[in-house]
């Protein structure tokens, strides 16, 4: 499924290596202020799973799974944080933050 969103000069993209401890999904040291969209892709090439949630308590048991090769677009309320944890120590997550 495709989502139409405006990409502008504030859009940021990057790679986040996610391990077995929850990390906030953001590019660099801080998320775009007021971001309203986040594309998350599991760019791993094997059977690893990326689990996402809305707080740092996300686990493999309660997080939303994104399998290797899959992606998800999230509409966000400005200021909403998104966290991820991996099924292994080094899941290759790619993200695009949209304002």
C-alpha cells in the first residue's frame, strides 16, 4: 500500500541499528520537531524481526512486528515517539521522518 505524503527540506532519512534493548526511532540525535509521519523498513536480509511500539517498554511479546523486507508507514501526532527492539542484536532499520 502506498501513502502520499509531502517530502520537504525538513524530511530526514537514515539507518538505525536496533538491538535487543529498545531505542527511539529517529535520525541523528533528535527527531524532527513536530514530525507527523514515519516510514520504517526492516532492511535486514534474513529472518530477523523489528518490533515497534509507542514507548520504551516495547518487547518482542507486545510490539508490532515488521519482518525482514517489510515496511510500515505511521501517521503520527506531533511529538509522538516510536521505539523499536530487534529479535537479534543488530536489525537494520531504515527510517524516513516527515514533517
